[in-house]
C-alpha cells in the first residue's frame, strides 16, 4: 500500500477540507491491513466451522480447551494472558463453557482468592473430536500461499500480534489496560477504602457463658472420640457475617474437654498455643517429651513448632480454654501442620515445674507483690513471659470486690477469661455479666472497663506484643 502524503493545515490549525476530501477518496479500503485482517479472520472462522462441523464450539473456545489440555488447570488470569483475552471477554466465554460443562471453575488450591479453570471430561471429548479437523482448517487457510512464503507470513503475523497496544488516549482506554494487566488505579473510589481515619473492625464484642458451653461439651463426650477427632473442642467464633472461626482478628479460642483415661494424639504446627485450665485434676500436657501437670488455675504453653499432646489420669472430666494465633498465621501464610509419626509422643521426662507451665500457686504468689496501673486501667497484674510465643501477650490481674477499672481502649485485641470471681465488663455499647470460666472479647480500638462483684482473677490473651513489634500499638484513656 502506497504511503499517503501528510495533510496540510489551515491558519486555524484545522486540516484543509478540500484536501481531506481528496485524501479520503484516494484511500483503498481493500489495501488497509486492518480490513484485510478482518477478512482473514472471517475466512478462518468459516473454514474452522466447515472442517470441524462445529457451530457450537467457537475457535476461541477451542483455544481454551487446547490450552487447558496441554497445560492442565490454570488460574483464570493466567489463562487470559496465554490466550491474549481481556478479563471481561474471557469471563463471559467461560461462563458459557461452564454452563455446557466443558470447563469447571474452582478455588485455587494454594491461593483461595484465585479462580482456577479446569478441563472437564466433556471438554476433553469435545477437543479431541475437533482437533484434527481444526488443524486441517489452518492448513486450508494457508493453502493459497507457496510453501516458502508461509514461514515469512506467520513471522509477520507474530510481529504484528506482539506489537505494543495502541496509545492510551482516554480514561476508558486506561481502565481497560489496567484491567488487562491486573493492576488497579489508586485514585478510584472503593467499597472498602485503602486508608481510614482510625482503626475499624468487623469483629464485635462477645461473651461466652462457660457453664453453657461446658454442658454442651459434656454431651459431646459421648459422641466425639479424641482418637478420631484429636481434639474435642468448641471454637469461640465471633458472630459477624461470613466469619469462619476467628475469635478476634489475630487470635482464636476454644473450650476443650478431656475425659478420664483419654490421651489426645500428639502433633505440631506453626501456630503458638496456650491453655487456661479451668476444671482439671490429674490431667497433664506433653511438650517435646516433657510431661507436666495441668491443674485448675494453671496456664500451660505449647509454642509453635513443638510436639505436644495431653492426657488425663483423673477421675472427672477436665476442661480448659485454648488460645492460638492461627488467624495471624493464616494472614501471613506460614502454616505448617504435622501429626506425630508415632501418634502418641513418648514421655521422656516428668517435671512439676516447667517453662511451659505457670502454676496457679506461682501466679498468686507473684500477684501478691504486683502493682496496679497508676491511672486505674487495670488492677495488680503480672505478665506471664513466653519468649517462644512472641505474637501473644499473657497477663493475669487481680481485682478486689467492688473494683472498677478506668475506661480505655487500644489497638490490641484482647480476650479475657475469668479464672475466679464475678462481675461485669462494659465493651463499647455492650455490658457482659460474667462469672468463673466465662470469656469476654474486646476487639481493637473498642473501649472497655471492668467492675467486680467479688474478688476476681482475670486472665488476658492479647496481640499487644505483635502490635508493639510492628509499631502499631496505641492506647488512650477515655
């Protein structure tokens, strides 16, 4: 095609009308590459349908099936990149193919946010029924060309197809290109903004009545065998919509029960864990072969990566509350889990005193010399040091009858377990009346204070060390 001369402009900067009309008359539509490529595409589609006899499996759908057959299951984004199709076009086409059961959509095994496309048996059959004829259609498309020109022609097509996209000249062009590249403009409005003025959370203040949960666990004792389920527990799931299991954003708790004579299989995992022993006499924990008692009022640790199990040699069922940082592990994704190769870890030593156990008596002794917060946020309080579990803050505070703490809030998520006593806690707009064994949740940046009606011991599990390590911690009195 001959190159056309450039148009001259008038004094106003606009092209000369007469020249423009002459220029338009000189153009040969049938020499324009875009027009020729559209004609070629139409001929390719016609030959494909003629040779394959397929009117309900388009060339693009054939490309999807062939790509999945050769590469296996692919994330939808990767499939679009391989086929050079934008997300919208591919999504609509895949929907039709899913309805015809040629492909399936499913959650990606490693990235639950991604969608993976899989070839079905019906899709494979449709591909194999058409693949030879589709190749014959391609040969027919090139048949007018001599053999020596075909590689040159295909190379030219490849260069044109791989050329950079046209210049982006409008916002619509920009947004389409951003979508194709799987990037998102930072300036667009969103249902959930990237930044906000102060902490916000989906988690709500919660209270669990230990007696009610204990009764339910007692019923579970006859139905759930720890040899099969490993752990007989009831998870404290925060009740906001679509929450899977977490108690607060970074932590999860569960009440657990062990029957006399039972031994739970040993395992290990990335998540750090601890237990507040509520009712137990004769139960024990095994951590890395070390057997230590788990008696009522004890706090027992099982750091991440350590083999651990437990058993019960007492006469009455044992009950405790577990706390783990599993939501934090899920967020950062370094989760590992492994069952012990012998199922039950061998006991190599027995110790009444251990770095994995804070006994009730030792906690009370430390509290006798502890001091309260000068500003009144908490009563006399001790920190239970757990250097192997740096994501968790563990404290116990003592409040006398009629005590009231000062209203305050912080960026830490807190879970209070009543070890002894009775009273109430105001969390945001909720007031929870509690007694021994109950659990109260204070989500991030939610104000709270306690008020007792009898001498009380409150254990607190929090993510304060995590917040401090990341320089996210902030608190204020109200």
